[in-house]
C-alpha cells in the first residue's frame, strides 16, 4: 500500500514535469536554471531527487519491470549527488550547456518523461500477483 502511494506520487510528479517541459519549455529551462543556482533550492531539489531515487530502488522489487525502475532510481541518485557535490565551475558549465539545448529537445525529453510516468503508474496499479 505504501509502495502504491509513493510510486503514485513519483509518477504524478514526473507527469507534471513532463507536461511543463512539453508546453512551456522556456519557463522550465529558466526555472530549473534558477533552482540550481540558488544553494537552498538546489539542496531541496537534489534531496527530493535522492529520495525519489531511493524509493524507486527499494520499492521496485514488487514491480513487474523491476530492472527499469531500479535503473532509473540509481540514475536519479547519481545525478542528484553530482549536482549536489559538483564544484561551482562545473555546475556553471552544466547550466550553460543546459541553456543552449534547443527547445525541441526539452519537448522530446518531456514526452519521454510523460511516457515513463504513465508506465510507472500502470506498472504500480497492476502490481505483481
């Protein structure tokens, strides 16, 4: 029951992020850039990513496609740790690179995120017999 709730929240968050990336990619890019430049917002964002990744890692044993969700959980944790511990010069280079990505790539990433959120929700609701 707890896995259903936590995975549902993760899927809902991914869905909202994906829709934002598809519909307003410029706002999304600017918002994430501001969040990663502010120390408190970066800390809270990365802690949320680590928590979501650990929930996916630990809770994916009851899922049908457990290897997919375990991989995504590990990826989230690694990505968050890099963003949290990167020196300022590297973080600025990553943010500059992030700002140069074309808008169609943000929309494509948002579409992939919506698809992953949908698959996670379906897999969570189906569960394992």
